[in-house]
C-alpha cells in the first residue's frame, strides 16, 4: 500500500474500538451501535425476514450474529467492520441457515470457531460448532437422552479446550456438563440437587474466571424472596468454597431470577430478571458488596466494557409491562454511577433488546489460535508535519489508548517519544520512503525488522517491551503504533509481512 492510500485509509476509517457497543432488536432487523453518538443500522438479507437479533460476538473487526430466535435461526458474519465518518461499515456480509439447531440462546468465539447451544425445554441440548469464515462448515452434537442432559440452557462457555453448559430441569435440579471441542467426551461434573433451599429452577447463568467456575443459585423455599448463593468449583466440578445464603436486600413477592452474570477485576456482577436487581459480589470472599433495583427487566446478554462500565439492555417483559425497557450504563464497582443512555421509545421503539455484544473476561490468559494473535492490539495513527527546520508538529488521527493515557512528547530538538504501559509490548511502524538514519530504543529491545510493501515502500518496524520509543530522526510521514497484549506478542513477532505497509 502506498503512502497516499495509507493516508486516505487513516483519515476515513478506523478499527472498532475496544469498548464498541452494538445491540440487536428484540423485534426486527435493527441494530443500535455507538460511535460519537448512538446510531442505527438495519440488516438486510435477500429472501430472509429478520425478526430479531439474539446473540452478538466479536473477533477483532469481525462481528457474528445469530438472528431469528426460534426454528429458523440464521448466522450472519459482518467482516472487517470499521468506523467511517462515525458510521459502522463492513467489507462483506455472509449468512447461512443453521441447519442442525433451533432456538440458539448462547454463542461464543474460541480459537477460530463459534460454539452455540440451544434452549428447548424437555429435549436433549444441542451444541453447534461453526466456522464463521466459512459458514458451510457446521457441526452439531446432541447430548445424550438421559438425566442431566435434557432441559434448558442459558449460557455456554468455552474455556481451556472444553465446552461448559449449565442445564436446568426445573424442580428436578440442574447439571453442569463438560464437553471436549471434538464432541467425543461428555460428562456431568456438578449438580445442585432438588432441594428448594438451593435450586437452579430455570436457566441461570454461570461464569468461568481464573480457572474457577462460579454457579449462582436461589433459595426458592416458600415465603423466601431475597436469598441467592454462589458455589465455586474447579474445572472438574469439585467445590472449592461457597457463599452460603446472601440477602439481596430487595424483598417482595417475586423471587430472584439470575439472568446475566459477568466477572470483572475480581467482582461478580449479577442481574435478576423479575425483581430487577443488580448485585456485586467479591469473587474471593463471596461477600455481597452492593445491590440496587435498576427499575427494568435486564436481558441476558449485556456488555461489560474494558473501562469498567456495563451497558444493561432493557427487555420487554409481559409479566411486568409497567417496567419499560431502556439502555442503562452503570459502573461495575459503584452502582451510584448510573445513567440512562437511551430512553424507552428510542430503544428499539420500546421493544427493547435481547442481546448486545458479548465481551468475555477470563481473568487470566487463555491460549488462542495463532491466526488471531494479530488482532490483539490497539493502535495510534498519526502524521508528522514539517513546519520548518527542526520544527515538526504531530497530528494524532486516531487513538485507542485513552485508558493508558498514552501521549507523545517533543524535546528541544523536535524529537517525539512516548512511554508504553507496563506489561505491554509495542510495535512502531514508520511508513516512509527513506529508512531513518538514527533510531534510539530505551529498555528491552525485542525485535527490529525492515519490511517492504508491494509497491516498494519501506517501513521501519521496531518492537520494544515496557520501554520508551524515541527517534532522533522521526519521519515526517505517517506512522502506526501498535500495543499488544503480552500473550499476543510472543507468536506475533515472527509474522511481520507486507500487509502492515
């Protein structure tokens, strides 16, 4: 790519930010997403009417959606999404009917594949494995027709090479099932039993964090309306600790119904379907720290952002028609930091959402496929303008580093430098026609390479860890600085090619 093309691309389009929000309509083909403001886009697929959008996951700049919850599910891939003039655009849209599964109610992306589960009461649960880049490649597996495998699911997790799903059988108990990715090994590793004092009466969420499984249950004894609990298991289902009963402080005539769960920075966050609370529990001590009523029914797919804010999607509920859906934003560690982002009427015309983009936080670094390492970086792009001898000015075009407070400083000689956050790696790509004659690296130098683009344009690529990048002869042209998560860097340093120029 020549310099002119790079300039146009930088100015006109940028990658999806790390905190990109997008949600689907509970009744229609519309999506709401956020750039500088909240905007809408409608999915259009020839020959297909989209009645709802239920699950949304992301891999880099690619978005994957399941639509038409029911018997005619379809999978949609939006490839190479970018923000251009504050609008969501994509390079390609691919779609396909899901041939072996109905009522898809959970979807995750793991090592190049999408994994799905369904919710059909009274039947064995079906799992799916889809290649999102070749939608013809679909594999399905029905769990055995026996106790523990028949019922409804809410959540599917894929963790360290295994699928986990929690299956509810109402008053007959709930079972946590563990399946390998090839669908060859199936085992039940946990059950709540059938006592009313500790029950998963319908599909409740669960979460896996730092190699521990967190199961939420409810005391459904007669006259009890505000008691929940947490069991913590290892990856084989052995109990490590439990909270006992926790009082949500919100009593009434409807029992808690855990509907969504996440863990972020060691804090468990749970929302309840009917009595409408959100609570926070410490994942080590299992102490209940805060619990408030959010005044609406929250759906089971919400967005926990890397800056600590949660987007809660209101869902229309026929049992509580007076509590209207809207979009709320709340801080995970301070529930008083709560704002209404979109009012009821503007939030899908009062119909609400049944799912927004799902970000999964594992608490540790899981192995991921080599082909996906290149997506695990954030960028800052800019232009160095020459304003006279030794007087360059730096124009920042796009910056994904607000959470790092990353900035460039210029010394008396007109040279720019920037500090890289601790425990991150960085690559500086200086797009120019002349290789810098002098480049200074401070701290640990990991890699220095020269790459040549298809048109002969050369770029100087420098990689450093936990250091400062500075240049005694900073180029007066476009540059891109990429910051990588530590696990992404190890494999990726050997894969620099012309695609970066």
